[in-house]
C-alpha cells in the first residue's frame, strides 16, 4: 500500500496498473490512459481524474471524497461497495458501469 500526496500523473499511460489499497491525497490523473487499472480499496481525497479513459477500471470498496471524474470514459468501471462524497461524474460516459 502506498501514500500519494499532491502527486501529478497527468497525461500518462498506465494501463493495467495496480494502485489498489493506496491513499491518494490531492492527486491529479487528468487526460490519462488508465484502462483496466485496479484502484480497488483506495482512499482518495481531493483528486482529479477528469478527461481520462478509465474503461474497465475497478474502484470497488473504495472511499472517494471530493473526487472529479468529469468528461471521463467510465464504461464498464466498477464502483460496487464504494462510498462517495462530493464526487462528480459530469459529462462522463458511465455506460454499463456498476454502482
């Protein structure tokens, strides 16, 4: 498990990565390719994933507070058993996503 505090991962390609169980505080993943990434059980606060491709990514059992998923591809993403407080999915494609 890792702690990421105020990290910038913008415009990166991290397909099929495993970030499961990590704590993300004020991190940015904007405009990134995060297809099929395992975010299972993360604790994310004040993070931004806007304009990223998160197709088939797994956020199940995560705790999300003030997280932005604006204009993202969330098709088939998994958000089961996830607590969400002030999370924005504005303009995102969440077709077949699981909540």
